[in-house]
C-alpha cells in the first residue's frame, strides 16, 4: 500500500496527511519541470552565444576590400618583344606595373620606407589578378585601364573597423601616413567593399586576404565520397547478416560487443590505424582524400552498423512471416521487404555518421592532411585538406585577418552539417512507416 492509501479514513477519503503527501509530490514535479526548462534555456543561451560569437567574427570574411587604380599595362614591361606568347606574359613583372600605378597616384612619396608602406596597401595576390586578366585578354597590353585590385589584409582590417585610428601609431599596424593615403583613396571612391567571391573560389594562401576554402571543400567532398562508398555497403550488409542470418552464439556476441565498443573509441585511434594500415602497409599517397576517406570509413562503420541494425530490428516480424508464408526465401524476404522498410532509418544513421566524419580533424591530422595545400585537388589521390583541418590551420595563424577567415569557414562547415542533418530528418519523415 502507498503512503496515500495509509492516510485515508474508513470512507476512503484522503486525510490531511494524504493531502500533504499529494502537495509534496505535485511540488516536486513542478520543481523537476522547472529544472528541465532551466536546463533547456541554459543550453539554448550557450548555443546562441556561440553562434553570435562565430557570426560576429566571421560575417566580415564574406566581404573584401578592393582598391581601384589606373593601371598602365606597359608593353615594355609585359611584352617588350611584342610576341603575345603565354610564356612571356606569365613571366612578366606585374608587380612593377602595380608599383608604377601607385607612384603615379602618389607622386609625393619618395623615401624607401614610405614607398614600401605604399606598395603594402595592395595585396601580393593582386599580381596574380593582373596576370590572369592579361592572359585572358592580351589586348590590355599598351592600354591604361581602371582596375580593381585586392587590398592588403591590414587595409582590409582597417576599413572593416578592426584596426582603430584612435590607437597610438606604434601600437597599430597601419601607420599615420598610410591612413592619410587610405583616406585620400576613399575620398576618390577608389576603395570599395565587395562580396568576397575569392573566399569560395580560391585555395589556401599565406596571405589572408586572398585565402579561400574551395580546396578544402573539394577535399572534404572527395573524402566523404570515399567514406560513403566504403562504409555504406559494408555497414548495411554487416547489419543485415548480424540481424537476419547470423547464428546466435558466442562468436556473434563477441562481434556485437566489439562493434558497440568501436563506436565509442576516440577518433584519433582510427587515425593511428589509418597510418599503420594505409600508409605504412599499403603505401597509399599521404595527405590524399583516398586515405582520409578509408580512415573515416573505419570510424563511421560502427555507427552505420548500429543504426542499420536498430532500423532492421524495428520492422515487425509479421512482415517477414507474411513473405515467408507466401513462398519467399529468407533472402527475398529480407531484401524485398525488410530492407526497403528499414531504409529510412539506415539512411538517417548513414547521414549522421557522415556528418560526424565531416567534422573530424584528429584522424586526418594523423595521416598528414594538415599540409599546406594551395592547388585545388583534381582527384582522390591528389594532396588535399578538408574544412576542419583548414579551420585548424587558420586558427593557428597569427594574422588578425585569419580570425575572420576561421569563423567564416566554421559558418560554412556548420551550414554543411545543418544541411546533412536536415536531410536525415526529411528522409526519415518521407519514408517512415508507422506500425
């Protein structure tokens, strides 16, 4: 008998003692609900703080400062022999063309120190911009055109407000005479802020103002592709065998325990396994998406197997019995009836596993995907890096401009993860069967 039953009179009505017990229970339940609501609010506040911090630091990564100069594409510098050959145009001194344009714009600057600071207003990546423009249109040679060039990271930070002119000169990277030149260019509408397309179309660079994430994004896609084509079929087939065909004995019990344990193994252990197996034994190319995908496939397999087994187990036994009763074989019942009905859960588990793989860094650091890669990978065997490793590299860079690049790359990575998890939810809702 409960406490309340003990506190009832002969007529069965609760006494004052029973009412006190009920009030205490209700008060305890209300307090528990308040604690749960408080926990949710704290979690949401911390998540909002994190997102606001990332967005506040990273939104400016999608904006780039440019400086427009009248560029004289002098033939004596770019193509003195008037051959227009690509080899000659590629080897030309485009830095001299930019420096001459700056000297023309600021003829009063004479000293070597001031000239060095003046030339520092323009990014070193502007040389490649001019080279690409001339190679695309050799008719520019011999003409003078207004040309937008990427500003240096210091100018970019100053325009965005990260460097204050109110700080004493010796404590800021932009000096007083540079501020005068920048103000003069702004008064001439020669300094503009544009959407930073290079952030999405360029590879990594030592210069933060021209660094992009395309190489890391392509590397991530190649790595996820290898991870999927290895882990999905093996994981699903393993789950089907263990759940539908494997005999229940000590061997399968050991396999199941090990699969569950592997799902909790730290990811860096899989990185060590990848180094030992794929690099030292198989001698596959280091820092390649192929090795990264194989390593992440090992890490993702337990997650896919566990999710697939749970989804297969959720299919009612009546489906199997009905198929077998109509003359279907065990294999036909599984592949024609059980597997299609369990596919939503299997796909959900697979996407969640791939999302986890997309955000992993430690295993890929172990296999050498931390290298500085400028070129966009053209295949799964080319040297590459991935978005999490790119974020790790930029976060370790001392330049202030890499802070916004790091936060911007985190925003892109979070967008990918949100998209993949949303796809998992949609797939489950679309194909889910309720029994």
